[in-house]
C-alpha cells in the first residue's frame, strides 16, 4: 500500500474500445499520449466493463459494485439511488478536493443537468454531450458563448466543430482551471469527455488524417449476420440492426472514430503537460479508461446496445504513478472496472467498504502479485430499466478461454465463444451438442455470481 496520498487524475473517455492504443499493438492510429502512459505505467489488456452502455457502467465503477446491485440499470433513469457510496464521495470525506469535468451520466440529462447524489464534487464543470439541449448548467456551451461561438450553428457545418472549439478542448481548459485553484490537500479530478461517442463527427482537421481506403475494416464474417439476425429478431435491444458492413460504409465510420480518439489523445497530452508545468505530475496517480466499447461494424453492428462482443465489453485500463506503480507492465490478468474504486481507496490509505464487489489492483500495480492472474472470470450485464413490457435483460461471463452470454427470457437464446481459437467471436457454439457441459458449467458460474452479488440489504445485528 502507498504511504502517501496521491493526487488522482481519472480520465474516462466515452465508448472507446480496447483495441485503439498503438503501444498495445493496434497501430492503425496515433496515440502518442496514451502510449506514454503504457510505457510509464501498468496497462491491463483484459479489462472489462460491467455494462455495455453508459449509465450502468459508470454507476458500477463509481461504486465498485454491479449496476443491478446499486439499482441503476439503464440510461435515462431519473436518479441514482443514494444507498451506495461513490468513490468520489468517499475521497471527499477523507479530505480530497474533488472535481468533475464533462459527463457524469449517473442519471438522465434529457431535461437539464442531471440530479446529483453524494458525489463529493466541489468543482462541477458539467457537459453531458456537445449539444445545446438546455438553457442553463452547460459549462461547455457557456465557454463557447464567451468566445462568441454558437454550438448549434457549428454542428450544422459539414466540417463539424473545429478542434479549438471542441468539447474535448474545453474539457482540458476546465481541468486547468481546477488545477490552478487553491487547496491545502490532495485532489481527485474525474475527466469525462464525450468522445469517441457517436455521432462519428471529428473536426475536419482530424478527419483529414485518415484515408478511408486504408482502414482495416471491422471484424466480420458473413456468418455473423445469421447469428446477429436471430438475436435481433428475438427483440433484443441494439441501436442498429445487423447489416453487411459494406452497406453502411464501416471503414468511413472506423476512420472517423480513430480521428476522434486522436483528438482526445492530443488533449490528454495538453493536460499532462499542464500537470508537469505545475510540478504535480510526479505526485499524481493517473487512470485512463473508458466506460464501454463500440461495435464499430464488427459482426455487422454499429454503435451499442445489448451485446457483449470484445469490442463492446473490453476497454482500456492504464494506471500510472511514477515510482509507485510498475512501469512498462502489460498485465493479461482478467480485471473489471469495479476494481478501480477499491484501488483508488487503497492508494489513498482508506478502508475498502466490505460490500464492494471490486478488488484492489494495488498488489499487481506495486509488483507484489502475479501480474497475469487476478480474477477467475469477469461479468457484464444489461438490464433495460425503461421498457417494462418485453424488457431486455442479458448477462455475460467470460474467462480467458470461454465467453457465455444468456439473453434472459428469450427461450434459451444465448452465445458461447471459444476466445482462444475464435478471438473475434464468429462461431457461436451455444447449440452445439459437443459443448453442452461447458454451457452448463458457465451458466452455473453466472447464476451463482449473480445471486452472491445481489444487494445484501441492512447489516445484520443479531441472530433473531
């Protein structure tokens, strides 16, 4: 355990896949800043979110618990229940000066700034998305107006919002404002830019970096359409129906997505330089991650919804703290985003609440544990909290060999993939009689883990 309390910079992009970091072998784009984090810190190459959509995923990593346990199961919910402490609130209670820049998205922002709970943020520079959707409370739009700019007009321009006026750029400026405020103790800053979340609309200066014809294209085989069409016909949620990637120009989407990531990377670099100029870089624990992935044409799908393929459920996760965290380590251990909260608490010398599902990664980060062994399996879930009739519920469980998905209430609809031999999940073994013992084994693991990690309710104080 660390013996001094670090500052904490937690940078969480929106909808960024795991395979978008050049230093980890995905060299279709330039990510110089994140590459430097990989080189100076520990990168977890098999990190999984706990829901493939925004709000439940963010609820899970802010509490270190599964979204179904903390009763925050879908996007657009009215509020997040206050029964479960958020790591930002716990750090604030322990003397950290906490700030948020960008998205919070623990509740709906459709009618205005979302309802806040015990989040602990003193500094609150809020921008749910780069849209001008409400009259007040949108810090990004206020920033634009101060510069004589109108977001709505810029969004109507086919060249999109220029980089110098982009929400990602505003986020860096807001972070620097936070860094320059007076304080006497450590700080924690959550930075949540909207990129590379759709629509796929990078500034023209970034889009021009990529030639659509040179893109690798999605992971797609023609048999994927049969698998995905069966799931789609069963009424399982997704934002777009399955199609041949040629029918929606998947390479152009991929190029724009990569361009969006490069803008984020450049702005993260500007923020790290600002930290360095203020002599705070050495005293800061940096986390880089994303809330969930993006299908990006894989299997004939684009955007997100109730699916658990690697591009959707697997995300970047990197920790850096000079002199305290192992540098240049690439860990193949199975980890979850629920593990972030207990890791931050341990790094700050704080107790980890007993009910947290997450486990501290500090033993691996500090070099005291096997870097390639942590969890036996990971779990991800989708619970549609909006549609009360014919709602979509599904669960995923995976280890390094097998991934099983069950679509609850859909007459035994499911998926089973051999990740060692079929890493991009083109061959569904669910109905193959040769694999029914494996299906049964992982169904049992999934059921047990789901039951064991439900809400305990009030603490037990007696035996009668």
